[in-house]
């Protein structure tokens, strides 16, 4: 109960913070409309009583009453329209506020762990929905309560004057309806939470059906029908459960309607009999019936609002929980000094899951300031994991990563990121302009054309981008177009060209001490790869560099090469030293080198010649 109250308070506060003037106006207008029902009913009663006076009717008074009743009804309509418009304003403001708050939090989350948890994504989805709906629904509920309270109090006085037991019956029926809706809200909230992963699967299949990259495999392997069936089946499963709940709700609603109809019929019976027996005037009958209908409609309005608001409030908790996640690292944080000696992994142990296997088992590795370390190892050896740990996307379970001897946990990750540049194996391709695709590497210089082009030149992609239809302003996308729809058509780049763009993005950062390049040239042709590595060597001089590649020839010129195997650095030295040692590196290198050799070009031994 305490939690529910806290949630309600937070949702109401969210709306008031987002749209205070509109909220206050709607509140005032609603208070007016609450009184309007009774006022209209009263004017109608007076009119009917006046008309009932036969020959003594005061026609001017009757006309005045008729005009008054019509004006009240017209005024109520105008107020209703204005309220609807203001509710639209509130909804729009709350949506902006919710998106701002949620995605400020999401981008402040430093660890990548959250993004790998299905529960986090489910919660985010529920939070977005509930936070956009709950404040408005709650305030509509609050308004419905005010409206209902005013209507019920004013109209009950009327009913009470005619038949006190009837007033009690009406209130009882209303209370039963409200209780039933509370139960229904709880069912509905539980179902929303239970179905969130089902809907995420539906979205996943949907995205595969429309994504251009997925479309290639989908066509070639004939996956279209399979994916469509899975999407439809998932949707069907969700719909079946939604429908089952709707059936339960409809049955409950039907019982409540029967109850209400019974109470109305009873009321009509009492008052009509009173009129027949001469105890009530005809105006009293009309007023009584209007009051009964008014009270019932007030309760019905309340009940509808309650069902909607109840579900949203129950799921609104997800929004509050997400906002309460620890975002940026709090507590003491040291300034990250320019790197002088180097970065060191010291007995680093890591696994993605505390129940899963170790990925790093006591890694020791030193990346000297101004020097380059090549990291090699077979698939799954843990190279990219080591890179992610160096970037502090995860925390070590044991051991340390030291920046000039200082444990990196003493720094705010953000401060550390400012001293690094990186390209990742699964680098991003943004559906933005060419200039932005590179400028994002240093947002402070997002519009700095000279710097963007300098970075592009280093990555050897400047000529290509400058020659695009709108040069650097060309959109690198085949699926989006400018928001106004009249921009130049977007273009797509080749895999290797995209990789150069990603590299240029990393090279945007000039004032950095550490470069982390995870497979920066895997998509490049041999000549381009050679050129890029020459550039990296030249441009990277003075920075600590960690280079990961499967093409061992690309790492040949690194100051040292480390071989990662089964979660440990098993060999380290220069290319020559490692070749001379004849270990894992020499084996891998010879294997690759042999793959490039054409037997016709390799000189044969005299025995081979003779054979
Ligand atoms: N996000 C993750 N969650 C759980 N396990 C992961 C995750 N990322 C990687 N792994 C596991 O960690 C191990 C090391 O993966 P990693 O990507 O670091 O290897 P790698 O040496 O970079 O491989 P490759 O040469 O194929 O790129 C693998 O067994 C992989 O399954």
C-alpha cells in the first residue's frame, strides 16, 4: 500500500512538473463540469415544474429556464473540448519528459551488463509505456474522482430527499463496481509484465523481416515464411492471453451492468409509484431519474478511469526502478593524468557470469606509454573481452588494471574514456551523414569540418566521401531520408569503406593517451591494410596502443606481441623473438604465411625438383 502511494505520488508529480499550467487549468475545469450535471438537472426540474402549472405557466420564466438549461449544456461541451485539448498538451509534455529522464539514465549506465539482460529491456519497455500513460491516467482518475465526488454529493442530496434507501443502494452499487475494477487492474498489470518478453520476441522477428541486412539471408535461405510464422505465432500467443483477460473483464462488467440496471429499475419503480400516489410532482420524477443516471455515470466514468490508471500505476513502478539504477559512478574519483609509464593488467580474472566459465584467468600484460602491443589468439581466446575490460565496460572479478600504477576503479569511467580512442570488432555504422559518422568520435568537434577531413585522410577515406553526391553531408543510409524528405538520396558504403569511417571516427580524438584497435583492418584489402598500419604507426607514435588482429602480418611491426590462450598471456615478445621461440605464435604465423604461398613460386628443394 505504501509502495502504491509512493508510485501514485511520483506519477502525479511527474505530470505537474511537466505541464503545471495545463494541469491546473484542467483541474479547475473539471471541478466546473462536476457541478454542471446537477445544475442542468435542477434547471430542467424547474422548467418541467413550470410547464406543469398549466394555465398559470409563466412563459417568460419557462423560456429563461429553457435557455439556461441549454446554455449550461453548451458550456459543458465547450469545457469538455478545452479539457480534451489540454489533456493532449499534458500527454505530449509528459512523453517528452519521460523519454528525457529514461534515456538520460540509460546513457548514464556505465556497465554493458544491463544491455545484455532481457529483464532490463523488458523493464525499459514497460517503463516507457507506463510512464507515458500513468501520469495522465492518474490525473484523469483524480479528476474523475473530483467530478464524481461533486456529482455524487450534489445528486445524492436530490435522491436522498426522494428516497433515502435508494441513495444507499446507489452508493453500494458504485462501491462494488470500484472494487471489481481494482481487481481487474491488477490482472491487467500482471499480464503486461508477463507478456513483455513475448512482445519483445515479436519485435525481434518483425525487425528481421524488415531489416535490410537480415533481408539478404532471409531471401537466400528462404527464411521469410519461417520468420513470419514465428512472428504471427508469438503475436497470437500474446493476443490469446489478452483476449482471455478481456473475456474475464467483460463478464465482470456485464454482471456489474446488470446490478446497475436492477438498481435503476428499482429506483424508477419507487419514484413512479410515489408520483402515481400523488406524493411526487412530475418534475421530481424527472430530477430523480436524472440524478440516478448522473450518479451511475459518475461511477462508470470513475470505474473506467480506475481500470486504466490502476494498470498503469502498477507498471509505473518499472519507471521508478529504472530511474533508481546506479548511473554514473558516485563517490571519490581521481583525475586521470596523462599516461607516462603505461597500462597494466595485473593477475586479471574475469567471467561474464558468476556461474559461467572464466574467460580471463590471471592475465598479466603491460602496454607501455608510447608503445604498441599486438594481441593475438584463436577465436574465443578472450581478446575482445580484454579490450572491453580495458574500456571499463565490465569490472574485473579479481586482479587489477592499473593506469600508471593507479587502479582504474579509482577513476570515473567517463574521465578514463576521454583519454582513450577505440574501434571495436563489431563497429557501428550510423545512418547519419558521412561528416557525423566521423565527427561522433569527438562530439565537441562534431561540426569541425577540417578535423573531420583530417581524420578521414588518415583513414584513407577522404577522397571517397568528398566524391559522394552531397560530399560529407551525404546520408550514409539506404533506409532513412532527411526528415523533410527532400534531401539527396542516401548511399551505402562497402564493408571496408565503413571500416575506414569507423577508424576515422576513432582518429578524431587528438588528445588521447591510449588507442584500442580491435580488428581495425579486417575488412580491408591487403594493400589498404598495409597503408592503414603505416598510418597508425606514424600517427600513433607517443600513444599506448593495443592492436588486436587475426592477420598476424598486420601486427608484425608492433613493439611486442602477446599471445592469449585459454585466458592467459602464454607468450610475449617481438615478432622475431616469438618466431625464434617456435611456440603458439610461430605456429599460427607459419600457418597463415603458408596459406599465402603459391607452391609454384616457392623454391623447391633438389629432392622435390628431382621428384
Ligand atoms: N557478452 C558476453 N556474454 C557472455 N559471454 C561472452 C560475451 N562476450 C564474449 N563471451 C564469451 O567469452 C569468450 C571470449 O570471447 P571474446 O569475444 O573475448 O573472444 P575473442 O578472442 O575476441 O574471439 P574472436 O577472435 O572470435 O573475436 C567466448 O567464449 C565468448 O563466448
